[in-house]
């Protein structure tokens, strides 16, 4: 299974995302923001970082990178896409996911191991988890507050599209403790915490993040 | 040269942590009578042509596509006299 990881100018976590794909047993394919196509990959990870220096709004300029044209079309047709941190911001700016990420309510950068509950295990990226499984993965953001209007939030909750939720305390003011969401089809998932940093006992607090990357391989194998 | 200004502001229902930080700093500096602050962005766009209805419509489209995120922000386009 070939999983593409897109590098934008200013991406930071593309290396770790590629490594997580490999550790899960997949083949990672390096994609570049200026690429005109997706090289026939079976899924795509949009990594964390500060694409285009976070100028204008986080993800706002990356959303119009050349590679994003084919990516948005493919995602709407069912291609599995995972956006982590800055990648989540790019997915919201692309309107592949509803809502937006704004500056943390306490106005400080947060960097810590974060307890989460996986609330939707039927997406392409979370099928390896048990329903309501609690996991701990690193979280690091300055603009990670998830916001949307009440109608959108109610719809996300009612349709089970909140994928992961913050436990213990809310690190960034995200409405309804939302850490990650999915689209109606379940192929596009975005979250602020970093599962790709929790895949190896040498460098991560847990191995809890690996499930995102094994899930997609299982999903693709059974497709 | 004609200047078109695009003002972008966070929607009322969206939290504005930057505005709150500025409000707090103003209070600490002793500026009195300020009830709230919201912080937005101002874009100044120079035209190399007359601001026809078509060109202004094009800038409105640019504002809604890139300059502002209509999910969390409102924008207003005006031609500077």
C-alpha cells in the first residue's frame, strides 16, 4: 500500500509521518507541494508544521498549492486523507472538513502528551482502535482551537463525526473538546494531536498513535 | 492609482484571543473606558485600472476565496476615495 506524505515549504513532521507509515508496514511516497499529481498513491497524509510560514491564516496558502487541486478532487471521490495539526488546518481551509482552527484561547503554545478518547472507529484511519479507547499522543500547537457554528457542531455530534476528543482538560479552547473530526464518508480525517509522534518506544510517550497508520492499511486491504 | 481596501474581522460568535490580549494590555497600561477590542486585518490593494463593477466583483471573489475564511471571518470591500 502506497501512502503519500505531502511536504509543503515549512512542513516539519513529514519525516515522522513517513516513518509512521513505514513502521505500520506501508510504503511511503514523498509528494511535493508543487507536484501536479498524486503519483497514484492509495492514501495521503498532510503533515504538521508551519506551511508557508502560517502567513495569512494557518493552511490558507497551502490549500492552493498545485498538489492540492488533484488532492481535493480525489478526497471528494473517496481517497483516504489524514491531516495532522497543520494538515488539519489545511483540510479545514480546503472545506474538505467543516469549521476552522484559531489561536489557542490561553494564547500560549502548548506542547505536552495529551490524553484523548477515540469516539469514531469506523473511519478509514481509526478502525484499529476499540470504541471509546483512550490513548495518549503528543500535542503541540499555537493555533489549535477548533471552532465552528453551533449548527455544524450539533451536526458533527449527531452524525458521530467527532473522531477524537480531549480528555482531562482542554488544551486550546476547542469547542466541545473536539480534537479531530471526519467528513460524512469517513475517508477524510483531521486532528490536532500528533499520532505520528507516538509510534516508537524510543521517541514517543506511547505507541498509541500507530493505530492511525495500521488502520489505513487494513482499510485499503479490505477495499 | 486606485486603492481598494479589504477589511477582514473575526465573526462575533468566534473567540478572538488576540483582541482579548490587546484589551488586557490596554487595561494594564491604564487606558480607561475601553469595553472590548476585536482585532482584524486590513488589505490595501492597488489597481492599475479604473475600479469597474467587474473588477470590484473580482476583488470580492478574491476576498472570499483567500483573504478571508468565511467560516470564521466577515469581510468588507471598499474603494478608497
